[in-house]
């Protein structure tokens, strides 16, 4: 008899776990407490129990019955609460949308560049987009007949004014306005006389970098570029430095990142070289230091450039620069 | 510039493959943009013998051939018109793989089986286009593998980007010299012996006068007589073709060949056309005209350096020869000019004439003055060998002011100062020696070879050193000695705060061009526009005086693609001309554009269109974000941009900082925008001193509750609500902490010219809980005074 009571108790505990809805509860209630339910059956078999143990067993059955009743009633309250109001909202309808604004992907990358260099102690500098010939070329060691001027097809406003072809004039403006040490980046818009196509835009964005002081060496330039690459594109990015030529740096360098698309194995984007050209850099040319009144024998510095559009295109796998400036909401909303 | 690997090998021993060489060059500052294999790989092509052929029974233009490869015979159909029995031909067998992923399979052509293909040069990837099959010399051996057979013809073209400072490498010898230095090898210069059999001296036949020694520091010339003009030999033609040059005749080819070999531009004149027997080098006068080799008559810019037959121009110095002295089939005597013209004079003249030639490109980058005689003699020698010319004795050489040997004072400490690592003197001297840079025993300096006129300063030598040991071998340092920069310029933070606030308001940032067509911009500029002298096209000829044209263009772009709800902004520089002709004024502006519905279409959002107050809210919120309150918004005097009635100007500090409102239909039409647009434009650079965030200081939160009171005034519509509110604030005094319009009612129960402004008032004190009694006086006062001042009545 005691085993039977224990068994029903077990059955009840199991049943409690399984009841999820009010109809479930009703069915189970009948099974346990109904006129022909399990408890009733127990009471019926009480007659078979020896007289002297009948009161004790009876008491136990009563206790069980009570317990079941309490639990069922608690459960009923709970289920009533849970189900109340469920039918009043169609939760599958969409929520109330908030207007969401987006930063243009190009500026997202510019922000990232600024953040990285700020963390390395660089200040943000700026300069005009229409520049004098002096700041854009002459002061950067590019006199009028310098063949390097052909490398940059220039848009002229007048004989003496140009749309800046690079952010390098900011170097001159900053150095003219203060004494070393200097540690700046200068992001901004630049212009070239290029007909727009997938890889050319007549305007695009660069960031200049310039560090000038005593004991500034090529080793610092390498360190900064490597550190930037790791922070911008991840630790696994390798940087390659190659000699190059710019009139305003000496030694000059061209730096490449290993291809983010094929991880350096070689693919169509990197023309199977495994490397992507990023930009130029170098030690500030002694003539440039002289032009701003510094002593090139004492003061040294490095300068570097980087294409913001190009980095954005690499980062987001964009293959046509023009899409950056169409401002299609379906484009901007992806970022 | 294109370099032939095979040709380079004549001057320097190369064990490296062309690809390895390309890598070395790239790492030494000569970026190899491409390596092109001249003969692309193909396989199972053998030398076949066309044993016999007959016309295809069902096709006039096809021949059925029997081709023998020495082991077996194959029936092959061939469509080429130049095929004959007895020819040796390249024969691609079944299974052959040709360039361009082309596999040869068994085929049936018009019912006749064909077991392979007889190939043209084009089919083997050696030419762009071929007329007919490739007919091989009769003595070639049948059955030989054709790719192996061509092995000696194989070459690789290295397309190398020569930076403007390295004009000395724009030649085979120059590049070979550089390669020798990079690889630590010896260069072999060409060796040749002249035999002067011309019967007289050059000086007897020609004299030279240079009137401008700065423009022409050296002029050398030599005469070769009795040449026979004709086609160049195969080897010469092949070499010129390999570097992308079209052979013309033996004399022209020789001057071009020497130009490529030595980097010294030469010009061959027909001596008989120099009638006065005197060459004069002078600057052009105003208004001179001249017909160049290409048959074009050109207006010569003043001060252009000219080569003259005494006074009559026969060539534009260093750029292009003239039609009047050109070498032609009847020419017998050649005057070889081997001169150096100054970098500047050629650069200026070339630009003005719009001419860029192989010669001018080299002079612009400057040419070695020490090289004229060698190059000239090389050309004379080749004319003797190839064109049966007789070389006159001696030459003319005007070099009145020889350029002195250049020396650079160089302290080895410069290396550590600029590179951040120190190096042994011995290593430095060894590397420099490879470049032909020698130590001057008398001083602390290095002697620079004449062909390296790009090396001027110690820093240039630092680069040469770094280049040769390799940039990858240089150290990197992560601890800079330069202190972190002070950040007293906060403009950057200010602009990014504006941007981030607007994004928080749910606006999307656009980025548009700065260049537009005049018609797009005219309405936006009160003054004239900043225009570009040499625009890419008319629709990119002017710089924006406003951010709005770009925003409107982008709006049209999106609307045309079904994206009609636009909340956008852009910041950037705009441009106004400076009256004195100096730098244009180019402040940063902010443009905002709103159009379409306020919310994206949804079951739970109202279907309202954007209106004036959406824009006003954005401007107010933006100022609020900077805690800036000292501005006023006033009705705009009529403008070309904004529609009257819904246009206002924003005044801050001392002046107008911007405007906003509904954009006029006429403007929308220019940009093909077919829905209402609200726009704003602010000069954020001008606002910078005003909006600079003041340091935030915590103000304690009021401890005592406020009392709320509502009022409804029926008032004339013409009374600006702000006037009423300001007046109420004035009356309310210190305990009135808030007053705003919370509802506006218009209805038929009110007179037509009136509406009801429902105003909510908050009263609060910082030191006690206010009682209703305390407020009541003020409240009644407000009602009474407003009724009087604004002719308002309280509405029930
Ligand atoms: Zn790749």
C-alpha cells in the first residue's frame, strides 16, 4: 500500500512537470482527483489494509490528496496569469522603427584612421583644398618644370592656384606655423584630373602623416606604419617597404600591405603579387625642411600618405570607387 | 618603360630568372609592373612538312594537306591562302595545347577529317594578328618540338616604372648598369671600332654655333657619308620591336637603337638639307612657325630651343625633327646630332607644344653630358656596318662649360641619424663603389658619376645605401622620441560631434563631389563661382558654393530608385572667390536634406510627410547638443533657394550662420527632384567659436516638485507664438521654470483669423514647495497681461 502511495506521488510529480496549458491541467485533475481517479482508487483499496494500520495509511492518502489539490490550484493560478492577455497582441507584427542614421563608410574608415593615430599621439591637422602652387608643389621641392609634376595631373584654378593634388601641403602649413616637435595626421579631400572610372575619381581622400623632431628616423616610420597596419587590418597583415621616389622625401618609400583578399597567396586583385600598394612615405627632404626654416642638419622627420578611399575599398571589398559617391541609401545602409 | 631581358643580358650576366630579377628591381626602387613572356607556352606542336595538298572537294578556300612530322603522316585541313606543298610549318598535333586555353582535337570539316592544325604566329600567341600560316625556313628539321626550336627566340619583357629622378635608367645600358650595382656584378659596355673612311673631316662639312649655352650645354655632331637607306637587318628590327618600337629605315632605326641602348637622344639630319653648312642652336622668336616630322605645322612658343640651318629651323631641339631635313630614301650623307639640352628648356617647350617624345622624355629627366661622343660614335659605327656608310674623320663637339665633377660631403653618421642604425665605413664604401660612387681621398666626400645627377645631398646617399642593403633589412622602432602632440586644436572633435549628433537624430551621411556644372550651381552663389581652368568636363567645371547641390543630386538618385524617404546630411568645404585673387574662402558647411515621409511606411506609424518643423527640430536639437541658445531664427528675405513663407535665416553671434526651409520648385527642377524637399545649410566653421562646448558642470536636480498649469489663448494667427511665450516668461519671473505650446487648435468654432494656442506652464522653486496660492497671483497676472498685450482671450 505504501508503495502505491509513493508511486502515485511520483506520477503526480511527473505530471506537474508536463502540464503546460489549462486543458492539460483539467485532464490531469480528473486523472488524480476525479470520482474514479487515482486517489479515489487508493481510498477504495484501503479496505484491504489491516485494521490497525488503516488510520495511518488513510492519513497519508489524505495528505497526498491535499498536496495534489494545493499544487493544482497554484498551477491553475499561474497558468491563468500566463495565458491572460495573450490573444490581445499579434506579436508577429513588426516593431515600431526608429529612424537610424549612418556614417558614410568612407568617413567610418577616416574615423578609424584618426582613432588609431590619436592613440599613437598624433594630432589632427587640416588645410585648404584650393591651394597655392607654392604649398602644393614649390615648397615640396617640386619647381614648375619638375618632371614629377606629370605624375599628378593637376586641376588649376588660376596660374597660381590649384586644387590640391595631395594632402602634403598641410605638412608645410603646419611646419611653418610652429616649431618641432610635430606629430600630426591631416586627412582630407584631394583632386586629380582623372576621368572617373572604376578605379579613378577626380576627387578622393588621403591622410597625410608627419613627425618632425630630433632623432626621428626611418626606423620610426617603419614602426608607425607597421603598427597602423596591425590596428587597421589585423595583426596578420604584413607590410612591405620598397624604395621609390617623391620630390619631398629622401629616402622615399612605397609601402604595400599583403593582399587582404588572398592573404598574400596571389589573386586577381593583387595581380598575383600577393601585395597591395597602399601609399608613399619617406624621410622629409632636406630642401623641404629648409623651405620652412628648419635646420636639416639637426631636425629630421618622416612623412607618409595613405588613401582613405583605397583603404575603405580594401576593408569593405568594394571594387568601384564611384559607388562611394553615389550616396545610394542601399549602399550606405550596409555599413 | 619596356626592357628586353635578352637584350639586357648583352651587358650584364644574369643567372636570375626574369621573375627573380623583377623582384630584385622592385625592391631596389624600380617597380616592375609586368613581366611578359614573349613566346607563351604551348605544347605538342612540331615542325611539319607539307607533303602534298589538294582543294577540299566541298569548300573552295580549304586545302586538304598531308603533313609529315618525320614519323607519321596526317591529313589536315587548312584554310590559309599562303599554304603550298613543300613548306615547313608549325604543326599542332591532336592533343596539342595552344595559348589561350586552346586544345586541338580531331575534327571533321565539311565531311573531311582533319588530324591537327597548321599554325599561324597569332595562333601560337606571338602576334596579335597574322595573315596566313607561319612558313618556316626550308632547312628546319622535320619533327622537332617547335617550342624547343623557338627556345633561342624566347624573351621576357620587363615593364619597369622609372621614377622621374632616374632618367639615367631610361636605356638598356643605364638599366644594366643599375642591375649590375644591385646584383654586385660587372657591366659590359659595347665594344666597336670606327674606321674613318669618309675622305674628309666632319669639321670641313659643318660648323656649329650654340647661342644659348644654358639651354644646350653640349652639342656634338659627326657626319657619315654615302649611306644606303634601306630596311634594317632582322636583329635590329627584332630588338626595336621587343621594346615597343616600329622599325622605319636603317638610319632612323639606328638612331632609335642607340637612344634605347645609351639613353642619349640622337637626331639624323639629311646633310644636303643643311644648305648653309652651319648649325645654329637658338631660341625661337615670337610668332615663328615650323613643320615637324609628323607633318604638322606648329606655332612655336617663344623661347623654344631650335636647331637651325643658320637661321632656318630644322628641328625643335630635343623634341622633334623637322620635315625639311628628314632622312628620306635618297639621302646619302647623314649629320648625326648628339646633344644635351637642359631639363628645363625641354620640359617647358614640350608642355607648351603638347609634345612628348622618346627624346623629350629623357631630356626632361636630364641626360648625362658625358655620354654624347660615345653614343654618337656608336651610331656612326652602326651606319658603317649596316648602311655601308663612310665615317668622316673627327667630329664637332661644343662643350664650352664642362660640368664639374660633383662631390657630396658625407658623414657616415648621417646614416644612423636618418635610418636609426649605424653601419661600418667599409660596408658603406663597398656599396657606394657598386654604384660608381667613389671616395674622394682628399676630403670627407664622395665623387658622384656624371650620369647620376639626381644625387645632390647627403640624404640622397642615405637613400642609395638603404636601397642597396634593402629596406627590409632596416630596423623598425616602436618607441618614438617625439612626444605625443598637444591637442589644442579641437576643431576635429567639433566636426565629429556635429556628425555624431546628426546620426543620432537618424540622419544618414552623404559624400558628394566638390565639382559641378555651372548651371547646377548658379542659384546657390550670391557672388561668382570658383571655376577650374582645365576642367575634366563642363559638368565638373565649378566648385560648390553650397553643400545642397550635392545633396539634391543624391536625393534625385535615390528617389529615382524608389527610395523616397531621405534624411541626409553632408559636411565639407564650399568655395567662394577671394576678391583679391588670393586663396578662395573655403569654409566648412553643413547641409541637411529631408524629403518624403517622416517614417518608413508601417502599420504602426503615422503616414505624415516631412515638414518645416522636422527641419527646425533638427537645427534646434543640434544647437541644444552644444548647449547653445543664443541664436535667432528669422523669416528670410526672398531667396532663390527657399520657398517664401517656409524659409528662415539663422543668426548667431554677429551674423547670419545659415538658412533652412522648403526648397523652391525651380531648384528642384534643376536636379530633377519630383517631391518636396526641406533643406538646411549652416556655416559650421563660423559657428565653431560659438558652439565650442563649454565645460559641463553639474547642476543639482530640484528637490521640490513643480506645479503644472495649462492655459488656452484664442489669439490672432499673425502673432508669433514665440513672442507670446517670451512675454509669459518675462511675467512669470524666477518661479516659472517652463512655458511651451503643447497644442495648437484651429476650428470652425473660432474666428477665421484666430487659433487657440494651448500653453503649459511649470512653476518651481529651488528652496521650498510652492503652494497654489503663491502661484495663483502670477498665473492670473499672466492671463490678464496677455489678454491686453495680444488681444487674446482665454478659451474654455
Ligand atoms: Zn591577392
